[in-house]
C-alpha cells in the first residue's frame, strides 16, 4: 500500500482549479467580476474558438500595483476581505482569492496592468502555475488578461469541453446577464472577430434590454419598483403580449449577482399573474375568435391570416410562430373543415371558472365590447361583465 504524502503545490492547484474553472465561461466570469470590483466603466471580452484557444478581457479599472502582481496569483490572496468578520458585509462580487491561481494552473496567462499613478505598466506571464516573465511595459490605465490554451496541461478535462460554438454560447449568455445587472458599465463581447454585444453603459436598464432583446420586448415592459425597510426591488415586467412558454427571458439579480431561485421565480410569476390574469386563457380565446372569423369569411383557414390576427401587436411572436410553421411546412397551409359540426365548435366561447360556473357566449356577442367585457381586478381575479340585457329566460 502506498504511503500517504502531501501533494506538491502545482498538483494541488491543478486539482483545485476544477472547483472554480469548468469551461471558458468560468474564466470570463471570474475576470469580468474582478474588473467590476476594480471600478471599471468599460469592459471588453474577446474570444476565439469558443474561448478554448484564446480569451482577452480588458477593463479600465484601477489596475494592480506592480508589487502586488505576483501575490495576486497565489491561492487565497485577495484585496477584498481581511478576516472572517468581513464575510458578513461583502460588497464585492469576488472575495475568495482563488480565481487567478486556478486559471494560471490550467492555462497560459498573460497580464498587462497599470494603475493611474504609475508611469509604466507591468507585463506578467505565468503558465501551468509557473512564472515565466515579469517586466515593465507601456500600457493604458486598467488591466488586460490574455488566456491561451485552456486546459492545455490537463487533456482529460479539455476533452470534456463542448464544441467551440456551444462554449461561445455560454460566454454570450454570461455577458448578457452581466450587462443586464450592470447597466452603468459598457460591455462589449467579440466572438471570432465579430461584435455580438455592445452596450453604452449609460446606466439605463431599459436601453440594455432594447439592445439585447429588441424593440418589441422593450416596448412592452412595465417598470417595477419597491423600496421599504432596507429592501429595494427594481426591474421590468413584460406585458402578457410578449409572454413566453418558458423561463429563458426571466433574469433575477440579488445585490448585482445573477441568481437562479425557484422561490424568487415563483414569487414574481404569482405577482405577474395577480395583476395581469391568466394570459393563456385569453390567448386561446383570441385564437378561437380568429379561427371563427376566418371560417365565416372564407369557409377555410389560412394559417398566415390567423397568425397575423392573433399576434397582430407582436412581430416578434409572429416571427417565432412562422419559424415553427416553416419547420413543419405549414406556413402557407390552407385548412378546410371536414363537416358543419367542425364549424359549429368555433361559433361559441365555452368558459369554466375555478368556482365551477360554466359560461357559453356566442362568438358574435363575445366580439362586441358593448355586450361582454372581461375585467382583471386589482386582486388578480377576473370579472365577466354581461351588458345591456333586456330580459333573462331559463330552460
């Protein structure tokens, strides 16, 4: 049986790096968060081949003092906390002091940095945890990291990386989340020489949303604000017209840090439903009405016409539906009902409330706001108002 022995520092760093660095996006996350903590107002991230072969992160933050450069790459070295007591009131994104040590253990790293009061900058090279060079260089204020050949010395881990396209997608998603959580910082993301994201850094969150998600999304947002008892909540909620069938467009941040929380997600969705009702039910009613109108007018259904009626206020949703219809070669489809019974199914709206009341409304009456109105109450319940009734009868 082999004797127990203490591993050498380089082996320890390679093993420990796996806890912090899983893929190129992990490197970008750690270095961009460092840049944010350094007070940067402009951050540029450039990658090639998904970040596997090349990553460059440049910021205009405070830079690193020459005397601190070597120390910055030691494990558990940080400028953000001094003792365990500081953990209670951390205001920075990073604090563990593991990022640079972990990155340099599994990649070839080049650092160029300069503080505002230094005449010259500092160039530092380290690869596989071993220092290669430290010298003066000309440089602008701030810090640039160049990371080459991630996991070059741990081929088993490099083998488990996905395709460059997939890895680049992870970096892109990360940059989107960082831009949304820090609208006061200008972010630029360049992938294989093409600029994929560039925000202004003017501090306006809605401008960032417009840049990332487009005009249709930005034009259908409601601002949400709450400030009481030391708790402040701000953000935007999408109107029902831009609702999606998944949570891909839901982003939550706590103290500037992106979080995934089922509790937060459920709370926001419950509030949204309370004030804007059940959009799925309303959308189904709109679809049924559009189908009825088409059948009445033409005796058949043109998919294109129904799409434009149901999603008339959202070109983005029209485009999404068109993409799905094209997938099944249905974008120009004309559907003719097989029997009169099929047409009759669309002549009335059949509704059932959660209190057990069933309501049947002829489509002609349903379409007339002078006869039927649906109202979403402040408490989230829905009222159905039937107007201008001359008399009631029963059977």
